[in-house]
């Protein structure tokens, strides 16, 4: 059974974000078949602690019957119907209203998509539309952060600030600019980099600045406390829109409903996906401010030629509503904060007893452990030592799934378990991380 599946996988399945050659050589390393809470089981019967919530998305954990039931009920009643033009339906209306009630003040109108990349592509088009209908078409440039990840669709690939993603199809789109991130830099330097890019581009040509409140796929890079307040002020000075990509940080991941709330900053636009349905249905969206919505209402004449077949999918909306209800009833945002603190404390103790652990950081249940050759000087390992790969493999052997990040010669282990994790499970995770890193340390001699 297992060999048969591996052969079929090789022959017919092109995996997302994967090495095709490695797949052909080694086959799929693990084939999952069942999920329960924070755990996943593969087809050999081995259980794993899913310490990155799969793709940072299974916020309420695996195997929730309530979501299966919500989907089945909606499918039986009306699996799908259009939201194009003047058609509407109750699940999407109710979800839009619910999301508007959760987002910071003033962000009240939602455009739905099927995921994060579509949400960021939609945000690029919507902010340009906002300027165009005010006779400011020259405002079309998009600035974002190096090491930022915003997806792989046409525009979102270009918003992404990780060069590895640009090369695949030969080039990226014009009018996208990347500035220095706050990682390993001062707020002054990071703000100066943005200011310089705005000045050099011509402030009147910039449409928006995009950033994740915490850069996830870039290695869980947490900004200094004054970073976003100063970003907000700078955007206001130049009249530039600020778009917060909440695809990972939204829906409780950081101990607040949305990540940007950790810094009391209100963006003009938010994009979301992942946690809104905990991955039980592909759904995302863009939330815009009243100011933007009012401009649309007044000046967006004729048809808005932008919409996906599945924008506002009724079954997806029903799943999202139930998912949010479960988060609220289980106080999972609060749990994320509390368990995140416990995880941080536990991993700081791990750092004390292991020589190769550098920075350990968490906001809620979004965090990372860095591995370094010398913690004091922050000296990095040589990339050919493949420290991250070794750590991810050692974790895997112990039944813990984490995500490794190695851009720019870093060795970062990202950790973001489902928000339902409890104290004993946090301790189990800490122990797994300790044992795995100890093994790598011993291997390195
Ligand atoms: N934005 C952020 C911050 C993400 O982390 C991701 C995916 O990991 C995306 C956008 C793209 O979302 P999707 O993979 O659903 O298209």
C-alpha cells in the first residue's frame, strides 16, 4: 500500500513548494492520513505533534466534527451559489458581518477570495483601483519588506520579498519595491530604508506599503515595539495606504485576534486566509477601511471587474462562521497568549542548557528558535553544515513537525502549534525540541 502510493505520488503529483528531483529520487517522506487535535498520523501508524499547525493554518486543531457537520449541512442545503453582481447569500453576508465585528475599528467591508495569495493579489488591485478612481493612477507602486512572504500568485509573488520565489518563471512584475526588514536591525534603520524608497520612487507614485505584522515564512521575525507605530505615521505623512497581511497572524495566532493589534496600530487594509477556516475550507479575503469603502461607493462606477468563482463560497463561509464560534467559545485567543508564554519560558530554559541555541522568540503561539554556532556573537553556522535540515529531521524522528528557514544564511526552527494546545502538550513539545537540538549539537561535535 505504502510503496504503491509513493510510486503513484512520483508519477502523477507535482507537489507545491517542493523539489521535484528530490521527490523522484526519494519519494514522499511521509504520507499523512488522519488528524486529531494537535496530532497527525501517517499511513504507517506513527503519530506526530503538528507543531506548525500544518501550514500555520489549523488553528482549532485537527478532526473537529463540528466543522465537518457545518460543511455537510451547508452542502446539503445549498453547496454553492454565486455572489457575483447582484446575487448574494446568507452565509457570506453573515461572515462578512462577523469579520467586520472582529477587525479593528473602521475596517468594515470584506472582499472574499479562496486563499492568501488571491487575497494579496486582490489587495494590490483594490488599492490601485482606490487611487485610480480618484484620478491618481500614478500611485501604483507597492513597497514591501525583504524576507516578507505574501504568496505566489502574479502580484503576490512580486510583493513577496524572498528572491527564491521570483526566479521560477524568469522575472517579477514592475512597480514592486522591497525595503529592509526590522530583523537584526534597528527601527531607525528599517524606517530609513522605507523613507528612502518612497523618496527615490517619488512619493506621489506609491500606492501602498504591505507588511506581515510578524514575518512568518521569513523566519518568524518579530518587530521592535516602536516599528509599526512609526510605519503608520510614515505612511500617513506620505498619504500611502498601509496593508497588513494577517494571513498567518490573523485569527488568534499571536494571542490577539489580529497580529497588528499587538502594537495598537490600525491598517487601512487587512488580508486574511488560513486561520479563518482553520484550513477546513480554502477561504481568504481583504478587509478595507470605511474611508476606502466610501470612495468605492462614491466613485467606483460600473462593474468592479475582479471576482473569483469562489469569492464568498457559501460552504466555506459556513465553515468559517463555525470555526470562529469555536475559537470564541473555547477562548482560544487567550489560550494562544497563555500557552505561548509557557512555550517561550520552556524554550528559554532549553537555550540555557544547549550551546547552539540563539534567539528564542514568541508572540502568542507564533515563535522560533534560532540555531547559531556562537550564541554570544550570534555567529551563524556555515550553510553546508545543514544544521536546520538536521534539526528538522531529528524533530521528525521524535514525532514533532516544525518548519525550518535558512534564507540569508540563517538556521531558524519555526514553531506554531494549534491554538488548542494545553500545558502538558506544551511541555511535551519543549522536550521534543530539547532532545532534537541536543542530538544535532552532539552530531556537530
Ligand atoms: N501571506 C502570508 C503571510 C502567508 O504566510 C501566506 C502563506 O503561507 C500567504 C500570504 C499565501 O497564502 P496561500 O498559500 O493561501 O495562497
